[in-house]
């Protein structure tokens, strides 16, 4: 089995000659138009429930807090975008297994889940 890692986003760096450079991957905005499908899929599978006018996935069976998918005002969150990204990558790369580690992207990321 081949293992590989793909980092999403971009980083700015300084070249050895002092010039600024940017390295690009797929940035978060790429998934903005893909989040409605995630919400529809969660509803279709009866996983999305309303809680205080927000949309959440209950995870108490896993001893976890509910996952907030869409806020009361209709705004989505990082987790919604991450789910859209995961579905996109599954379709694009057809991998057998995916391990998602938000702390590789940001040390603060795990506090949002």
C-alpha cells in the first residue's frame, strides 16, 4: 500500500536570495461551493439535527460533543469545509483509507472539534 501526504493551503516563504515566494495547494475557498452537498448528505442520512436553531451532528455514542455544522445564521464552520474536502479527496483520489489530522494544519485546530 502506498502512503502519501497532501497538505492543503499555501505558505509564504523567503527564498535564499531574499525574494518572497508562495507555494500553493488547494486552499479552503475551493471547498466553499461544496459544503451544501455535505449538509444535504447529512440530512439525507438523518445525521443532522437542529439544536438551538443550529445544525449539529450528535456524537454522544462516541463520547464526543456535538459537531456544529451550521450556525444559527446559516454560516458554516471549519468542520463543514473539512468534510467537503474529505469527500472531494475521496472522489478525486479514490483512496482506501484517509487519516485526518487537523493539528498538522494548525496546532489550534483540534479545539474546534
